[in-house]
């Protein structure tokens, strides 16, 4: 059959058919096939069903074994060594950081969603020190790519979310060196992003005769990472000669590195490493037959084809981290060469059959070309048998002879009869007999059950029944079986206590166990209340004085009759209503008047929090405090209890707004906002009462040199309820709210940065620019608050001296207008 190009060559094929002339392409791919066919291919989704199979005469089945790249979620990775066989060129891609040392590239859009340590990324940056990162927050595009390190993977001091390929201090700015470049190969769903570091010199003049050549490849769908190292010599002492190869997660807590390739002064030549996600598998593998039906989910499956030529498909379905599914398939054909098979069917245990036809079905051959020889001496393709036995046949086509056999047994259904259902009180033994009339009892097996539960040890044809229920028996011989069942039930006795009723027991209540179908003089009686036997009560009558569930059991011999009556107290219907909240600004009255009795005929007992309220014996109660109120209402011997909980309202709300900062001696007004009507107000400062401040507003002013937050609190009151809110007010760190003319970034907490928070809050700052005495811009920050500590845009410290600022404001400030300018003295010597 025609086999498709192996997956590890497909990306090569795509690239070189677009970049080389035909003869060059053929020569290259010949060499690639010659060498790469013995190596492990790229990390694309792939499945290989194996070579086609031919089955010889008499060989009816064969094992098919498929191979596929098994990947998982990116929560963890497997590190494996792979043959050094870079699948893509080291040159020709889009260059980055050309002739620039220690620099991150600008953001590069990935051509596909790439999953790395459980997160999905669409952009990356390339560091000129041989790293690829997906962290564009801590590693700023176009910013400095640090070269100095001695930590080992994993470590939070190394770059986050990064492929180290390998990370070391190299210098692409050395004249005549190779260019760092990137390119994309392949088509969806097997695109690759390739990053090359070709022949990049080491940093420093005494080391740049040494060069690094390596390649980083990331794969669509499988999220596999590969690093190919053509040459990484040691021998340079700069930065202790450190290099590290591996991957690290988003916070430096988890990482992977090959053996011997963590941080150190090591050398490598023509080696490659693969980082394969091995979390929960994202691949579903299956074998399919010609009709597309799944016949197995293990890589190895046994097939027994019946056609001359049968094609099977190995299928691997990959689920990407973005939810996309990619299906890879490969086919293998199994051909029967001059062979056939014979099927005479499965062994048979026949029940109540008179005869059976056995046919030698030929699979993969023509019956007209075949000869048949049965163990019975018959030479036809089909024979008819009437007795039990094993029958075999030899089928010959040409020089190939195939033998098959089958066992046929004839049985008949056992004939059993348990009889009609039995009602008994077990005065005499009850014996059940399942002996078949057409078999020796010893030739069959018996299985007895009671109410569906098998009775262990009961395997004889007879059983003595000593309890009520449904008895069933299964009588079996080979494929023939018979079942029968019989129900043994008590003789039907009935006793009645009458209907359920209610009573307040003003008068004695007598229960009578009325015998409906037996002589009560022959019976004994047992009474119980709520499941507990009442001692010494053995007659048909019972005097009761309390409510409950009364049961009587009347026993006559082994039979008994039972009845139950439920006596309840009469209901007294009262309703205090649902729990509620109040401020007691209006009268609150509870009413326990029964709805089914004259309220004046009942007695009342009120309680608050479990304490009886003396003298409160009326159906209505006026309350003035919170708590749980209960009432016990009694009518005759019947009572009713209800409870209600009354609490203060907890939903009074008042708001003073968010915390804020002010300048010293700046007048402000606080306003307490509430939806409550008729509320009263009281103000506090730092927990202390502010006398005579009972309005909804409060005028304040913070004095200079005031330390810490000043907490203003308002409490509103409605009846017995209250609500509160507080606001914290601080002086700006620049307490006098002026632009400082001195800066000493020594970490002592004073004038460490140019703090313009007050100005940003007041008018908004679009941009701050710092110029040196020569008029050169040394620092610039949009949306500025307090970021300048005497550094350049690159983060380097400026020298001590006088600098000039220009502040563009978002609004028109009352003091500085729309733009503020001036000078500031930077004192670095204080450090």
C-alpha cells in the first residue's frame, strides 16, 4: 500500500519545497531520510500503525502494534535525551537583537496557542543570552536581559516562565558573529516556532573566540519543547563559565533540567533534549476496523481478518490546551497470502434439540475448490448430528489443509413441580421436593432461595421449610435448567383496634383488640406503646391515659395478627408569626389567641429567654425589649407552644466614603449618607467623642506634623438601633504638598523618591520628564506618582547633581496650572 511521509519529515518537506530548487531538495531529503529515519522525530502529534502484514497458510490471526507520541497536560514534564538531529536550519529566520548585547527582543506573536506549565501563551520574547520567555511582565520587551547568575533550576532569581537554551552570557554584538533568529515551520496542527542561536560568541575579549550554537523548538498541539545543542564548549572563566539548560515555571518554584546540565561550567556537543508534558494524558488512542468501529484501545491489538485484504487504522486524538482536537491516523493492511480459515462455530450445549447442523464455513477461500473429511467419515461441507460428541473436519484447498473441531451436547429440560402455595402455622413440618421426573436426582444440581436470597448449603432435591416466604429452586444440567417457586404464608388472622383518633383524656379511654376471624379465648395478647411492651397487659382490653402509638399482637399457635392505633392530643392552634426585627419606635404586640378555641377558655404562660414573665396570663403581650418570647397555651389536657425571636434591626447603614489623603490645614467636609429617616448623629475622632457634633456633616482640618491616620467615625441611631461607619484620613507623605527640591535615595524613608502623589491625586500627572544640566532627557514616566529615585530609563543610577523637571498635568491645578517646571538636587553621596 502507499504509506505517507513519516511525521518527522513532514515539516522538513514543507520547508525545503519552498526554499530550494528541485534537485537540491531531492538530494537534501535523501540525506535526511537516510539519517533521520533512525532517530526520534519532532514532537508533533503523530501515530504509526506499523508495516503491512502478510498471513501464511493456517495463520488466522496476528498482532498489530502502533506507536504514537504520548503527551499530557503541562502540569509536569518528562526530560529525555533524543538523538542530535536538528529538524530545521540554524539560519534564515527573522533576526533579533542584531549586534546588541544583553537585550530582550520586542514581543513576538506566536502562530498558535502554546501551553507552558498550565498556562496558555500567545506571545514570547527572545533574550540575547540564549533564552526564550513567555513572561512579558517581569522581562520587559526591548529591555535588559540579565547575564549574571549562579542559581540552579528551579530558583525565583532566574527568569520566570522561560526556556533556557542554554542560558549563558554570550555577546551577539561581536562583529562578524551569527544572528539570533526565529521562524515558523509547518502547518496547523503541527506548526513549530524555532529560535536559533547560531555561532554566537561568548562575552569578553578573552572568551569570544568560543561560540554557542543551539536551537529551541516548541510544538503546536503537543506543547513539546526541544533544545538542540550543536556546540557549547567550556573554558571561559567569565561569570564562572556558568550555563544552564532547562525550563522553569511562572514563579521559579518548579523546573526541569537534563542530567548534568543545571548551572555549571559544562561542555556539550551535538546533543538534544526533549521536555514532554506528562500530566494527565491528553491523547486518546484506538484501533479501528475497516468500518470505523473501535476494536481496541491498547497500542497492541490482535486481529483475525476474514477478507483477503483488510485495512486497520491506528488513531490518536490529541486535545490541545485551548480545547482544539487534532486527530492523527495511520493505516496498516493485513493480507492473507494463499491462505484460508475454517469456522465450524462455537461449542454448543443444546436444550430440547433433536438435531444440529454443523457447517465448515471457509473464510478466505472458495468452497468449490475445497474437499472435506469429517471425523464421521462424511465428505460434505455440512453434516447433521443427533448425539453428543466432538466433531472435527479437515478442509483442503490446493496444498493447504486446515483442521477445525466443535463439541455438541444434547440435553432436555428437567421436569419439576413444587405444587401449590401453602398457608400454615407450622404445626407440622413442611417439606418441599424438586426431584425431576426425567433425570436421576444425582445427575442435576439444585439451588434453593428464600425471598430471592440463596440458601447456602441447600443443594439437595428436598428442603424443610420453617419460615414464611417465597421458596424457589433452580434445577440445572448443562445448558438446560428449570425453575419453580412456592409461597409459604401464615394463616390469615385479623385483629382490629379501630381508626386513629385524638383525645385530651378528660375521661378514661379503653382500647379493645377485636378478634375478627378467631376465638379471642384461644389467643394471647401483647400490648406496646411507642414500640415498648407494656408489662402485665395480656387481655383484649387496655385502659390508656397518654397519647402515643399503641400496638397489639394476638397470637394463636404459630400465627399472629397485629394492629396499631395512633392516639394524638387535640390540637391547640396558635401562631406568633415569623421572627422579626424592630427598633421599638412603635408599640409591638404579640398575640397567642388560639384559632380553634375561645381565647378566654385557654390559660397562657409567657416567657422571655426561658424565664417566665410573672403576671402575663393574657393572650396578648406588649413587648419593649429584644429576646426570644415563648407562650404555653393550655386547653384542658392539651397544650400548644410557639416561639418567636425579636431582635434589633441590624440593617441600619451609613457611609462616609473611601479613605483619603489631604494636605495640612486643608479644609474638608465629611458627610454621613443614610437612607434612614429621623436618624440622630454623633461623631468621634480616633474613638473619642466630639462634643456637640450631632449633624450629618462634619468640617475637619488636619494640622501639620500630625502622625498616622486620623479615624473619623459617625454613629446613627433610630429607636434602639444603630449603625456606624469610619473613614481614615492621612496627610500626604509630602505633608506641605509642594514639589521637593532635594532627593537622597539612601533608603532611610525620607526623600528616597520624588513623591508627587498629592499632585497626581489633585490634578492627575500625564508625564514626568527629568533633564540633566545639558538638557538631555535622562528619565521619563507616564502616569507618574513616585517612581523616580535618581535612575535613568535603563535603571542605572544618575550621578549627584542638579536636574530639571517638566511635569505635564492632566488638569489645571490651582497652584501649578497645567504644567510644573523646576529644579531638584540629587544627592547620591548619601548612599
